[in-house]
């Protein structure tokens, strides 16, 4: 690869995508020259506008629905689908042809993510696409937008970083990388979104960050976007006089975001209208959701406002006659949003699976508990010992602490454009800290909630070339395969499962773990399926550690993995002894390989095998 | 229009009333008579330089505003602010409260259209009501003088309105066969 001129960062979000870049040649040290690409996209039939964000929606129109040329883009007049703002607005009226939340489907272990399953509730005549294909099309749109704007610096010669939730499991990471490769991305790195947000904060501080944090700090990144909530904990330590950042823990994958909040408010208002005998059709409901979002933002940003008028205009040309008018009050917003999504719970609170608030779409495993603060309490409680082994933290971490004590918080995501929600989250956290006689956490200010992730990703592509601080930490989980224990068979009882560690916690990129202690017999031509687990807390397990039992919340099943030995040069039914090798790749994925004990042949072990058996 | 071509020269019967009219005009109107005398002088070859000096300069043709961008903007105002719907309604049958409610939709939508497609800045940055002085050669297209407009620049007066100026226009690009005359498509739900 010739030296790229740009480091490109792409935020492949659940509801929006963005592309930012750093001009490497025009940057020096912590002074960077950067920008955000305005993305041409259809905003109406036959009409292309440039917007800073690309809504992550894809519309599959009926062949008679649009006139010739209505889907024309500056770089294509043959595309038969729409991506972006027009897809979102048209799809709101025809949801059976709309692909949305493709990213949430991409990390849904319960479905075959390479199978054409979206739109999930489309009638048979709609030609569906796979979650992988949808992601590929968004990424491809961004590449073409770049190439159009920068013909002299083609996309495939630049350094590209695509962000993923910190909570993505190896299969979802691999699928994201696969989508990017299919979209023509040649020099690709994956980066966790909360890390990208922190990189953006570092970039924005232009060097001052060294004064804003000190060794011993634990930075909590709270990222609540349109569709997902994502947490990460990053410790600050000092090594040879230099500040170092270590990502010590990440949260679970939580499908809960700003869209849920707006929808919940819309339902509150719709109920109030129903009492007055006014019912809303789906079109009006969507308009109401949008009106609620605007009213919510106004009410939350100005506590002196008592109410905000909500007007749902009629769909027909008779604008005034058919309009429905109502109000949203300060009290309703506070009860619904603050108490519903950011309740002031205590640190011992844990998520429940009872309440379901504002969840609409069938099929996706939405968070059962809408309390963002409860999810946060659960994470901090689970990670109480996350820094115990970290140099410089051993003496500091309080053995009495019931949860990990963050000292600083960085907020990210569209939801935190509201200062009230920032204050509520911070005061709840500080309540927990005060209760354990710890210093209150301070807020790291100055993030652009919509574009921070894309910008941070571009900056990461730049610092990876040797300029500036990098966040270390390696893989945020340890990984295990399930093996049947060799106890004597007892009729009627399944032999208990043991978990064998094949990739320890914190594997740095570019490192390998060879599990030599255990051989697996694979039958040629016959897929062998192994159970696969991850743990975000078992930091002490080393390669080859065999677990007989574990706490239910310690290990999570991550779906099965599968190895198939091709028949070339062998006989079907032949048994080959292999060992497993885990590699943390430079791209940011985990690769599992089966290596033959005799001869050293290798085969890739596939994640995401549902649907193939 | 074609008076200089031979076939458009007046016929005998057309010339007859002109001749009588001219006869009486020469008798009764000295100025007219002087012009007739000038007309009867042998034609002299005009000095081209003199002609160039005296001939009235034809005004530059007025700019034709193309309707496309205007229609496109109307379409955007209908889509985001329901402007056409609003203006097509008879307000007499509704209460002010009803109209006020819809005015929010209109206001918010218009703001969105203006914000997304134009960058609008004040012409003058001074606070309204403050005194300011306009030097000679100020841009009369951007600043309007009113009231006691006498004397020579610099002019000093108070700012009644800051003015607005579009510094950037960002209208969507259109496909070749896009019909901008359709401001809002008819909607048929199946």
C-alpha cells in the first residue's frame, strides 16, 4: 500500500452512518486537519441532496412505484434500491419494503445473518436481502460518495476505520469486516465506538487531555445512540512517564436507544388522545413520534417550560381541518424519560426482564429493561475487580467497593444532546460513589454527539500510524469452547459441559493463542459444531483453562462455531486430529483456525453457523 | 417590424392621407416643418464614431428567472412545511386556535427548509436602532436608504432592519426527467 493521504473513519450506526477524515499529510502530532464528508443521497424521488449523516435505512421499491430515473445517484443510474433519507421517509409509509436496524440484525445470534431475511415482515413477493448485504450497501454508498468527492484520492488507497459496538461478539465483528470487504474496502480496521468517542475527545482537546486526566483515572464512556446503548471503561495509567489508556471492560449488547424513548412518549400522548376518543392511524403515529421528539428536546432543555403543543397535521390536503392538537407536559416527559429510562436507582440495582417499554419491532432481542442506569449499575457491579490487576491500580481499588468506581465520564450519542439526561446519569452515578465515600466523577466535556464516533475513528486511523496516544487493552472478553466432560455416562442425564479457554482476556491485536493441550477429532467432509462462549469478567483464565462450573452471568453463550474439513485429498469419514488456534487480527476480528496435528494443514473455523444445520 | 423591406412600403392610397396630414402639419407646426426640411437634405454618410456616441445603448436584456429552482423550493416547502396545503385552505372556517396549532407545523417546516438549503446571514451586523455611516460607493443593492435622502455620501442614519442575505444555496440535484411541476405527489394507499 502506498502511503495513504487520508485516514477515513466510518460510523456504521444502527440509525445513521457518518464519514469523517483526517488529512494525514496536513497533520502534525496532535494538530490534525480533519473534516466530515457530506453524503449525497436521495431525499425524494429523483432528488439528490447532501447531508452530514446517512440514515441507515434501505428501501426496496416496487417496480411500478417510481418513475425511471427516480433512483439516480451521481454515480449510478442502475441501482434499484434507495439508501438514506429517502429510504427512511418513504419506508415510514411502506414499512414492508423498508430495511432498518440492519446492524442489530447483524449481531443477532438467533438468525442466519447471511440469509435474505430483511425486511423481516415483508410479504413473499418482496426480494429480501440479508443483514450482511444491507450493511454492505451502506458501506458501499459511503465509498462511492467519497470517490465522487475525492477522485484524486480513491477510497481504496486510504486508511479506513469502521466502528462497531464494543459489545459486538466475534461473529458480528467478522460479519462487519466481511461486509466492508464486499463493499470494496481494502485497508480496513475495526474500532469500538466508545473508544472512537474517546479518541474524538482527545483529538478535540488538541493536547490538553493530558491535563484533564491523570494516572489512576477510570473513564466511563456512556454511548446511547438511536438504537443501542454501549458502555466502556478505560483506565489511565502511567508508564515510563507517559500516560497510557487501557480499555478494561465493555458492557453487554443492549438494544435500547433514543428511538425507544421517542416511541414511548408517542404512546403516552396517543393514550391521552384515545381518552378523548381520537385514534391515530400508523401515518399519524409516526408524525406524532417525530413531534414528540421535538417537544421532548424543548422541554428537557428548558425546565421552565410547562407544556409543548403537539400538532399532528392531517394527511390529506385539508391541513387545518384534520389536524389533531394536544400537549406534552414537562411532568409527562420527566416521568416517561427520566423515570422510565434514567431512573435514580441505587448501585445495587440490577436489570430485570419484567418491564418492556416502548418496544415495537418483532424479531430483534430488544432490551427487556428500559433503565439505562440499571444497565450501568449492573455493568459496574460486574466489573468491580476490572482494574485489580492493572499496574498502578492495585493499591487504589478499594476492596470494599461493591462496584467499579469511575472517576470521569464521557457521554456520547444523540440522546445526550439533552443536558438533563447527562445530569441525571451523572448525578445517579455520583450518588452511588458518594454512598461508598468515593469522589464524585467529573464529566469530560466537548463532544459532538452525532459525529464524534466517525471523527474519532478517523483520528484513530491517524494515530495508528505512530502519532499520538492509543487506547490499549486487546480483546474485551475471554473465549471458550464447550467440551463434554469425560465422566461416565449416566442414563437420562446429559454429560455436563465444560468450558475450555482458547483465547484469554486482553489478547492484543496481532497475537496468537495456540491451544496445544487439547486435540479435537474432526471427521472429513462432516461439519463439526462446537459451542462457543465468551466472558467479560474472567480475566485470570489462561489459555487451556478448563472450567467445570461457572456463575450464570460469568459466561455467555455466543452461538455455535463450526469447522468443515474439505474432502480434497482425503476420504470422507476419515478422522483428523486438530488443535485450535485463536488469532486477534490487525483488522480487529478474532480468527479461529483448526490446525492438523499431522502435517500442519489449516482450516478456518466459522462463526455464525445457524441456518447451515 | 418589417417596415424597411420594399413590400412593406406604403401604397399610393396609403400615402394620400399621409401627404395631406403632412401638408397641414408643416403649415401649423414649425418644429415639424424643421424636421421635414432636415429630411429633404441629401443623405450624408454618418460618421460612425458620432453614431456610436449618440445612438441610445440598448439596455441589457432582463434576466429570465428559470422556474425550475422556484418550483423545487415550493416542493420542499410543501413537503416539510405543508405550505401549499396551508395557503389553499379557507381560513374563515377555522378558529384562531386551530390555525395557531397548524402554524407551528408550518413554522417548524419552513425553518427546516431554510436551514437546510440556504445559509442566511444579516446584511448588517450592527444592532437594529444603532447609528451607522455608509461611505461613498456603498452597495445600494444591499442597503436601502429611506427618509431624508439628500446630500452626498457618507450618509449617517439609524439601522431600522438588518437585512438578510443568502450566502450559500444548497438545492438538491435533480434527475434528468424529474418533473418539478409536481409539488406534491398524490398519495394512494393500497
